[in-house]
C-alpha cells in the first residue's frame, strides 16, 4: 500500500521490514524472550524459558538499528523493501544460556515446555531475516555482537 500510494502521489518510499531488537528501553515484562531473560537474570530466582527453547530468533542492537534506518532513509532504493535485523540465528534456549552466562552464571535455567509459548518454527525462515540486499546495496551489517548487546542493555538498566 505504501508503494502504491507513493507511486500514485509522486513521492519516493523505502520500506523497512523490522525484525527483533535488543538494547536500552527494551521491555522486560512482556512477550520478548530476551527482555524476560535479562529481567530474570537480574531480578528473579531463576531464568525461565516458557516454551521448549527450540524456536530460532535473532536480535539487532538498537544502535545498529538507528544506523540502518538512517541509511534506508538517505540511501534506500525507491519502492524497495529491506529486511532490518540480524542474520545471526540463535535458539531461545541458547539465548537463555547466553544471558545466564553473562549476567547470572549462578542461576538455574528452567525450561517449562509450554506449547502456548512455541511461537514460530524451529527453522530460521520466519524470524531470522535474510539481510543480503541491505549488506550489498547499503553496506549495512550486524556491527554489535549479541553478547555486547546484552551487556549494553544491562549496563543501561543499572545506570542512573
């Protein structure tokens, strides 16, 4: 619809198809697994994985996201759609383990295996974007590692 209206009205448009992100301001108490794991690591007795931990996800740091969106705004192709996110897949259970190892190695991880939390599939097709076009055309990439993203998010929670 955006492309149709832009074409009809005579202006350029670029579409950012956004995936999942991590960084300061991330909600810690809704359905974002990484936010919940960071919350649990910092404030709960254990880190809880509600599902079985198999679905694949990826996370782009908010600082990288800002750079990406500015690049799309300035240099994005007219009527082009760009996937915006990280192409570095990680399972939900691997993510819980990474958060635990970085923020609370003494805490246990509990996997509940509840079917209502198995959102998505276990392949990388739905929730891990192919960012080849953004890399090739706009020289964008995942510059901040997931480990650094977790640390930066935690540090912002602890600063005044």
